[in-house]
C-alpha cells in the first residue's frame, strides 16, 4: 500500500473519526490510517482498549513537534526536514524515540540510515545522544567515528563535549595511548565539568592508576580535590593487586587478533604498526601480565632492532638484541620465561614498519634462549 495515498487527508478534518491531543493541541486523524501504519495505534484502536471508542485521545508520551513529524510520516511517508538541514541532531533522536514508541519501524530505520550516512556529523554529540537514547546501532557507529578521529584529538580535549556516560563508554575501550595521556585528558574534562563530580570516582576506575607517577596522581587533589583521597588509595591498592596477577597460557598466542592489539606508543593500521616520529620505538600493551618465553614477529623491510619487556612501563628488560643483524622475514625469538605486560620494539631508525600480527606465547617447544 503506497504511503502517499493519505497525503490529502493529513491534518484534515474531513472524514476524521478521532482527535489526538498532544500538549493541549488537538489534531484530527483517522483510525484506519493510523492503524495501517502503526502497530501501536492498531492495538490502541482494537476493541480491547477503551481508546477504541473515544472521540478524543490524549497522547502523553511525546512532545508536539516530534509527534507532528511522526504523524506526517504516517500519512505521507515524507521526511523532508532531514534533507533541508533544519533539524538538530538531538531532535533526530527524539524522532527515533517517538517512532519507536509508536512502532513505526520504517521511520526508525530511515532516520538511523540518514544519520549514519551524514558526513558532517559530530561523533561526540552522536555518541552522547546514541547512549542517552539507547540506540545500539548508532552507539556502535558513533564509537567507530570517535576512535577513527582519535589520533588527531589525543590531547587534553580528548573528552571535550562528551557526557559522563560517553566518557565512560570510551574509557572502556582501552584506547591506543599511554595511560598517562588518557589520565591527563580525563583530568582536563573533570576540571571543566565540575557539575558531574558525582561521576568522577566511577570514571576513575577505568584508569590504571598504578601505571602513573606520584606527580600525576596529585592532579586529583590539587589545586582542588576532584576525588576523595581515601578512594584513590583504595582503588590504587586494588589495581596493584590485580595487576600483579600473572596468567599462564600454554602454546597459544595471548594477542587475540590485530583488532585487539593495544598500541600505547606508535600507530596502527589494519596490517602494520609503526612509530610516530621522532620516536624510534613502538610499545604494545597486552592489558595484563602473561608468562611468556617466545615472540614471533616480522618487519616489512630489513631492520636492526631490540625487543624489551616490562610489567609496569618503568623497568625494562632486553630479551632480543638484533642491532647487529638485519632481518625482514618472520623471526621467532625465545627467551627465559618471565611475566610480561608491555613489549617495546626499538630500531636504530625512526622509520620502520612492523607487521601487526605479532605472536606472544608461553611455548613448551622453544629452541633458543636469550637473556
């Protein structure tokens, strides 16, 4: 049934058999049309509900402006306001919410598709609204846009414009940056969003305080206290205890795919990892301590390099020293077993490319030991 067949009846009293009341405004409508395009109204006007026999029905679950857009779509299939640029992003989410409520599924789908294909959208505002309205598809889309743009915003303003739920959502992704950089950006956001102070402890739980220095932790207390000092001490102790736990996985790569590879120094594409000049090293984070004794890796070009490992980013041990050898094929390195969380690949030159499919294992079939 074509949706434009009802154009001439939209907002017309002719043949109207029900009046909808929204925020005090009376709107003439037609039960058959509403029921045909909305499962909500189909149920309402069935004999099971008292509204089936009422001449006037008050709708309390929406605002007038948004409902008028839904009603226009029900009658005409028209969503011209999307393409004129006259509707703010938040109002688009109001439309989705209202269309969901009144069970106009095709309107929901069209609005979501429009938002996802809009080039000029602000990923921060998109994420705020998608989380606020619980639109999972747009939460996923907003997250991808934000993470894609992150390399250009990984300064103090990383979390600017984000709501507390959006900040927490992003923090859960274990961003490709040093914990100190993420912490500094969070402090900046906290200082500029004092009205959300009640959320600060919950957000701080997503920062690994044990990886920070004392000179950074003091930012939580000076010049004014952001979080209670006793909470900081308790959280720090809990995190240290958890961080010291070592997992042993036998004959299995502990890096769960390229997408799960966290780069805290350097940059990653779908296939490669490289340093950010002028630095001449890459650091990957395994996200927890693992017992390891072997690494498999491959450089794109002939490269002289060392590999060092650490549990805390402070103390490093060199487990591979190939500064006097040039290698570009797959390299299997074995070393004495030890607890490892961070792995640093360092070369003489600042321009080198490492394949991202690195393997880190505790192997029972090692061939040669270094260190």
